[in-house]
C-alpha cells in the first residue's frame, strides 16, 4: 500500500533509536549498480541483518537519492519501493527524491538476514555521462514489542551515468546492448534509449549502438543509416 503522507513515521515509531554505523551490530544496508542509464530504470536491493538471537516486529527506514555536483535532481514519480515483506506502508512524503517504509506488529517477527525489497528509480534523462547520484539510508529504527533495537546504517551507494550506448549499464558496449535497444524499438521493454533525442527510439538509435560496438563511437546527435563514400 502506498501513502503520500510525511508524518506517520515519527509518530508511529517515536522513541526508536537512530544510530550511526558501527561494526558488529544489527544493520540495514542498500546495494545499487555502480552504473545506470540516463532515463532508464535502476533497482537497488535492501537487506536487514540481525545478530543471532535478535528479532524485531517493527521496522522503519528512509532512503534518499541525491545528485552529486551538477547532476540534475530526480523529478516526481521517479522513486518507488517494491516491498519483499507484505503489509508495509510506503510514503514519498510529497518529495521527489526520498521514500520511507514502515512495518508494525509483524508476525512472525523478523530475524537473521532479511531481504526488505527493491528501491526503484530512473535517473533523469538529462543526466550526462559520468554524473553521479548518492543513494543513502536517511534513518532507521526497529523494535520488538516496546523494546527498541539499535540498527547501524550501511554506507551510501553511488550510481554513475553510463555511456548512452551502454544500454544495460554493464560497463561496456556489446551485442547485448544491441539486443536491448532492439527490444525497445519493438516495444518489448521501456523505450528510454532515445540517443538522437528525436522523441522516439528508432532504428537510428539502434545504429548508434551498433557503431559503438564496432568501435566507431557513440553518437547522440543522429547518424547516417547508409554510410556515404568519400565524394558521394
């Protein structure tokens, strides 16, 4: 269930501890791909790790995605959270770049290593090559009944903008990227790789990726579909 309220987290889990990261404690962390495509989807996984003998039946946290330096900020609707534990209350708090989650009275209680879900967002289409974003857990609290359980917060993740022709943001451009952009043209996946900025993903964008695979560079200003011979 998704809510758009900003006040329920402190009210429902008032008094829970917010702690700085410390080794050897219960922890909550986030892992994101180091590269992401401008305008394309990105997914980060979140995990709760509890020490042996520790359980919690209430949990809350917030996550923020912030541009580093001159990178453009996220806009409305670009941030989601797909929960792995049912019954959570998810809220963007009427912001563009942060989201919070809350679970109360969980049964059975959580213990051990628990996948929490996937943070999803799209980097702005205007983001340029190598611009970066910090993904941070802004706060976390947990409890078992009326007893608070301290959580250390893992380090921030960083996602940098990949080459536009690196469609799957794996760090290099190869035949897999060609297949990915062909799927976009065919409507099989979300069409975000509009490399020539003409408003649609077409065979011209596919040609740009093919050229990059062949070592001819990644053009984002349009390409000739039929190469011209000298003097032609």
